[in-house]
């Protein structure tokens, strides 16, 4: 079997953006090896079409992602892959991102895939965990808005007023911090998300979600600045 080394060792949002690429190459007949830190293995276990290799703890650069990319490149010497997909936007290499692209678009260009494939996220679901999270946060509520307001930088978006709905706010739950919220997502009557790893997960199957979906501004971004180019999010509440 042909071997593919996929270099995207972090972080959470990048995994959901990149997973459809891993699946595509697996379906082409490649054995896809995807190295990450051990702390990400609970997410990687949901992507059975890629083999997760755990990177060691060496610090090779002050930038943790650049350090991990260097270790991924070292793995290529022993793995001897037929194909290396280096999708990391930070590394010992210059960035491949052009001024007219977002980092997501760059990954799909480098993978020679149509950008719309990123909405075909496939993962192993844990129905028991999904039901547990739904029962804990939603219960018997029928009309609720699911909101995620805090980004990975801990900046907090402002939620529009006068929603006239019960608000269910995303938060980590035990050992599941994102994918277990699938049932809550699919039953919401509206979704409000700051650009984040959670939003990247939702964007992976956004064509299946029938309720209105709104992006919220991250306070640390300039007016009009956005990471997401998906046409399926309403941006009317962004600054």
C-alpha cells in the first residue's frame, strides 16, 4: 500500500479542516499517517481513516507548532512515504499561504482538492456520549439557540440581544470537548459561533444543518477581518 505522511500536528480547528483531506487520500488507497501530540489523541481517534502517531516531547523551537512540524519531517526519514502532504502553516518552511487565500484554502490547494470537500467531515460518532451531553445541557428544551462565544485565545464574542430563545452555551464536558455535541448541534433552532475549533467542526457538516447559522466577531480581529470563507454562515452580526 502507498504511504502518505500528513503534516498538520495542531491545533483543534485545523484537525476538522484537514480530516476530509486525510479521508480522501485514504480512499485513494494511501495508508495515511497523521502525527500529533498525545493530548490530541482523543480527537484523532474519531478519524479511523488515518493512523495517529504520537510525537515525542522534545522542544525544537519556541513555537510549539513549528517544533512539531520539524518532528513530523524527521518521521519521513523512517516512514519513507510515497507522498508528503505538508499542510501546516507554520514550520521550518516558508508559509505557502498567498495574500488572496485563507489558511483553510491554502490547505486544500496544497492537497489538490476542491475547497467544498471541507464540508464533508466524517468521524466515528459516540452516540452514548452525544446523548449524555444532550440530556445534561438540553434536557426537555425544544427551542434553543446553541452558542459558542469564547475563542482559543480566550477572547469572548458578544451575543446579539433579543434572541427570545433558551440559550445553551457550548462548554467542554468531561473527556469530550467538541464532537460529542453533535446531537445538540443538530437539534438547535439557531447557532451562533465565534470563529474557533468548535465552529470548524460545525462547518464540516454544515450542509446537514437546517437552522440559521451565524458567525460572531472575535474581539481581537480588526473590523471586517474573518478567517472563515464558508458561504453557509450568516455574518450579519459581525462587526
